[in-house]
């Protein structure tokens, strides 16, 4: 139950969730759901606009004819106070074509098993839409509300790179995009850097003239042996997850490519680790007579929202008033989200758990109870005085 005796509508929540799940929304394929959401928000009385992110992404990733743009929506408030931002993303990971929500006994909602469910992040979209619907139905008082629905969040928050942040007036916000029980939020998240390493040696016949070759795979192996991976420090992780190259079993490999990532809660530490790794690859390649090129890409930047900040305090108050959520609990996450970019652009933002479990797998699920709690908490955040 929300303030003023208002209750979110569980049946409507399930219908909304199921409808949104039915869209095919793998990253860069959000055009249809974006059109639906634009109309849905407009019907709720919000002013809706979009940017040119779709055109930019289409240019960068040609062939994606269903690429959409980020949606911005605004609902004028009738109470004093700073505007508040609520955000979720429209895309899902693959396999996400042909998704459908199946209601199981006990209120669990799953996919058919051959696709992801898409609760990441349809549960966030649903929570925001239900809260806005209740506000309209019951004519509840609220401050100015801004809504941002982004595209292409799953590939390292690519869509929010092109958000026009000067459109947003809020200085505090909530991104609904976290696993775990409703009542949990992440106020600390890492920088994420990716690395693409190209090692070049010299090809030779491995049987007749191996001494004439320079083995790029040996260079890669030696360098990786020197680079700590896993949880390197308490706030630093390193991983190499992709290796490709070689032309045949009997050919000294001339070219090897590696792909990896660095995550750290300290942005400068992440940058320093990338520098150390570049140096290790360069020195190892030189030792064997080969060469190396290391491309480092900064995807998102670490943030730490103080526990005493208005965004955290409002969240805690809303959870306590609910009485149906766990927590309030603030955690550190090693996952990235659009909150990283919002914080980087001066909007103090935390990420809310919003009824999604086993994300990025065909075992993903949600429940009616948690969806309802998420919508209720969102409503409280929108209307708390």
C-alpha cells in the first residue's frame, strides 16, 4: 500500500510487464518498444521527446535498422522540491527474439526457456509506468518528475553515451536496473575499461623452420603469466575472456588477439592497471622480437554516492514507509549501469533493485510480488514529501 491508501494494481502490472516483454528488444533493436513507450507516456500526461542517438548508433553500428533513440519525458509537479529523475533501459541481451512471459504457479514469471525473459530491464520500465499511472488515477501530489528510457544499455551503456544531459534538470535520480530484493540499492559502482590486444610475430612452418618464426601465442602466454587476473585487489578485478588467432597446427602463429577488461571502484587505479598491462605486453613482445598494439577503451566511470546524500536518504525513507520491502540496504556493485553516466554528468543517482533475478540467462525470472513492491517503491519515491 502506498501513501493515501493507494494500492498499485498487480493485475495491471502483470499485463504491462507481459506486453513489454513481447517486444523483440535486443540491443540496437528498440524502435518498436520505443514507439509504444512514447505513446504510453504521452497518454499518461507526460511531455515526451527524443534525441538523435538512434542515428548516431546506426552510423556506428550499420545494419541495425531498428535502432531507436533515447526517450525523455517530463511531468510537471504540484509540490515544492527539486525534480527527480527515474530511468530504465529499453534493450535486452540475447537470446531475446520471440520472448514471452509465462506465469507459473506461485506467481513466478519466466520465459519459455529458449530466450531471456527480459525482466532486465522490463521490470524497471513497468515499475515506472505503474507509478505514473497511479499518480494520474489518484491525482497524487508530486514534485517535477523526469523519465529517461535509454537504448543500448547492455553493451557497456552505449546508448546513454549520447544522452543530451543538458535536457535533464534533476540533480538526483534513480535507475531501476539491479538484481536482488526490492529495498536494495547500489550507491557505489566501478569504472569499466576494455582492452583489445593485438600481438604480431612472424609465421613459419612449424616442422621445417620453426626457428624462423616468432610465435605470437608464446608472447601472449608469457605476458598473461606476468599479469595478475581475477580479484587483484579488494577494489580491482582483471579478466581476459577472448583469445583468437593462428592459421594452422603446423604454422607458427603470426597474429593473436586478446580481449579483456578491468573493473575498479577507483577510476585512477583502473587507468594505472591498464598502463601496467600495456607495458607488460610491450616488453614481452620486444623480448621475443614481435610487436603489440593495445587499445584501451573507457566505457563507464566509477561513482560513489554518499550515504548521507538526498538520493540515498529519500530512498531509505521510502523503503521504511513501505513496510513491505526488505532493507533499506545500500551495497557496492561491480556491474555498470546508466547511473555511471548520470553521476558523471552531475546527477546524483543510485541503482534500485527492481524485481529481476538470474539476469542474462534463459533462467531469468521475476515474481508478481516483487514487481508490485518495485512499483510501489517507485511510487513512494515519486510522491514522498
